[in-house]
């Protein structure tokens, strides 16, 4: 890609030639969007903060980082060649292997030449005069593009808690979501881990093996199912590779876009013995499809309690000290209402002599000092501190960028009371700005690569339509957006998801409005709606050749 100082009559800055499509983020979404844009013959560039591809898998390098969707499914499906040639070595892929896969894809599709690494987008402003986005980076470069695609990821903006004295701690402090690339040696150290979500549950067993003593600071216990990770069974791999197209299609017909065995009866319609047998079978099989046992587990509190109590009993069985076991048992939310975790020996780790659970519900953290943490009246002397404290999910990466739409409206202002989008794909007031796996789409409730591919294909088809129609402009209408957000809300209200203080609701971030962000209607329903909208000539979108000034306002001049 060529940088020039003399573009469009501007000689005063580092302005880059205009692109058809500017993509923010080089994770799986950004990489796929670049591939699709090229296939349409559009000029495209990707801007990426990191020094490599992979998105969340570039940053989350903590020991034990692993995907909780089976590796045969957590990969691109758009290329038969890719899915045939890549060999996953384990049932659930580790972070290094997923990152190696991302790099393999980037090389194979020759993506790297159009990705600008080490480049953080700080501002994106829509210029009404010519329907172009002007995008500024921390390197002082300015880009211009007709269409902007935010492929910024749902779990990419890390959340560091505001604990008094955190910045005074003199040992190493490491966030799981931004783990040092050179690795960290914690052997022989007293290590504290704050947080027991998916990241904490994965990192704790690994750190316990290294640390002299590991202190796990737990505010809320979580439900976790054993992953039962194991080396890839060649026959299993073969069965997938022989039937990939069929299995991918079947996966897409399932709510999370993940091929699972779904029960079809209510958990309450079977005898307690049959239910127990089913939960035991799924517990032994391992993985998050435990929740697929009965279709009402996330709808009926009574049904949910049967699964929750089963898992609580398992924790009580695994953890030898009964008082400790009770501290690890989740009681404040329905199972699955927070993202369920998959672990390898998490609860077993608390039977080790070098591991101590610090129950923050009984003894909240008072402060962090240079030497360690004071929780309740106890002081914990620490050499290193690991923050497994999560993310400003779904909207965090977008709100870090100063996104300015029509009439100076910022996305931050518009989303002050919660994000509003049409289909998760666009937000009214922000023409020509697409979002991949945005709020109001199934995103984090799915195998996210399925969600990325579905959104990516829809956006690419839409761009092809705009090119064909010689259109310069597309914007979600306010009324379509309002109707969609009602649907998103109604779908969530019919479930138990709203009964947990989760990052799905944004309540892990101080001041963030409590709004359930993903669309829980499932992949097939969502995709059907998106396809129907497109087939109806992009119903709910305003498409035009250009913007026309009417009084003080700009309006789309329809094609
Ligand atoms: P998370 O689920 O939001 O968990 C954050 C943890 O930090 C919670 O236990 C939270 O406690 C605790 N915490 C936050 N602030 C705290 C404070 N001030 N004091 C004490 N504790 C505090 O974040 P995560 O574990 O990084 O996971 C986020 C998501 O990333 C997952 O749900 C999953 O979707 C994805 N992920 C997936 C995998 C995988 O594929 N296996 C692995 C890692 C992450 P409270 O619950 O009390 O707020």
C-alpha cells in the first residue's frame, strides 16, 4: 500500500489515498472482510493496533488460554481448501494454535500487504459533503474511505478494575487480556489472581502449577463444566473433514451456530432419574453443550435450577474441604445466564496446598499496597498480580474510538443509554459504517466465527448491491432501528439471561448502562431476518446516490 503526502489537494498531512473500504481490526472479522472486499474488486485497507493478526487471540496469551468451541468448528467455513488442509491437534484449540491458524490464513490469502499494523484508529468522522469517512490514527495518518467496517471485536477492550492502590503495587501486574508476548515467569512466586470468569478459570490451574503460592480473589463464583480437552482423535477429524459442508450447514441451523446435540423435552417433563442420567452423560462428555440438554434451561427458572444444582453438587464432590466447596458454589445467578465456563481441573486446583481462595464477598478488597492486597482484615503478600477482570464487552472497542456521524452526532452520545443498531449491522445517524458482530446481533452467544462469516457475507452482498446501484450512501432508518431494538429487548426478556450481573448487560463496567446487548433469537432466526431484509431491497435502510442538503439537514437522494 502506498502512503503519499499529496492527496486530494492536501499537502499538509500524512494523508493516504482514498479507499473503497476501510476496515478497523485484523481479527477473524477484519481478515474475512478484507478477503470479501477484494473479491468484490474494491480497494481496501485494514488498520490494526496490534503488530499481527488474530484479534483477541493475539492479546490473550495467558497460560491456559483456550477456545471453548471445538476446534473442528472454531474456524472459517468459507474455504473448503482451508478447512481441509489445517490440522487441529486438540479437541479445543489452545491460543498459540489459533493464532498460528490466523497467521496461516493471512499468508494463504495474501492479506498482510493490505493491513497496517501498529496503527490505532482514534477518530472516524463522516463527511456529509462527499459521503466519505475520514479516519485518523495514532500515527498521525489520515485515511479516507467510502465505507467503513468496524471489525473491532466483542472482547477486545480490557477492563482494569478501579481498586484503590492498584497502581502502587510494586510487583508485576498482568491482565489476562493483554498478556506480555515474551511470557511471564511466575515460578517460586506468591501470585494473586483477581477474577474467576472464563479467563480466571483457565489461568488458575496453570498458575497453580508454577507459583509458590496462588491466592485466588473471588467476588462471584461461576459455573464451569469440565472441557475434557484431549488430543485430536484422527477418526473424529476425518469424520468432520469428510462431511464438512453438511456439518457446517447443520451447525448454522442451531441457535448458537454450534453443532450440538439438543434435547427436545422440557427438563421438567422427564423423571429426576432420567434428568440426572442426561446431566451425567453431558458432564462426562465435557464442554459447554451441557446447556443444550433441555431447551428450557435458559427460559424456566425451575428447569434451570435442576442443572444448576447438578453442577453445584459436582463442585461439592470435587472440592475436598466442604467450607471451601460452598465458597466456590455459584448461587447468585441461573446457570448459563452468565457465559458458562469450560475448565481443565479448575475446581480440583483448590485441593492443592499451595492454593488459597479469598472470598471477597465475605472479605472485600480494601486496598492494594506496594507489597500486596488487603481483603477484609487479612493482608496477602504478593510478588505478582494477575487481573482476570474481563472486558468492556461488545461496545468497548467502539467507544474507544471517537466516531462522529451525521450532524456531528457521536456514537458515544447516541449510545449513552445503551447501544442502538439495526440488526447489529448499522446505527442510524452513521451512514456507510458497518459493524461486524455489533450489539443487537447474536455475536457472543454464538460460535463467533459463524457470526463473523454471516455478518461479513451480508455486508459484502450489501456493498455489491450498492456498487451495482451506483449508490454512495446507506443508512439504517431510525424507525427500523427502533423496531429491531424492541425485538432484541423482547427476545432477552423471554429468557433468564437478564437475571445475572453479566458483561452481556454491561454491568461489569462502572457507569455503563445496563442493557442486554446481544440478540438471543439465535443464528438461524437472525440470519433469516437479515436475508429477508436484503431480499426486500434492504428494507429499513435508506440508500441513495448522494446526500442532498435540505435546509440545515442532509438527506439521502434515493437511487
Ligand atoms: P469476566 O467473565 O467478565 O470475568 C471477570 C472476573 O473478574 C469476574 O469474576 C469478576 O467478578 C472479576 N472482577 C472484576 N472486577 C473485579 C473487582 N474490582 N474485584 C474483584 N473481582 C473483580 O471476564 P473473562 O473471564 O475475561 O471472560 C470474558 C469472556 O471472554 C468470557 O465470558 C468468554 O466469552 C470470553 N473468554 C472465552 C474463553 C474461552 O473461549 N474459553 C476464555 C476466556 C474468555 P464479578 O463476577 O463479581 O463481577
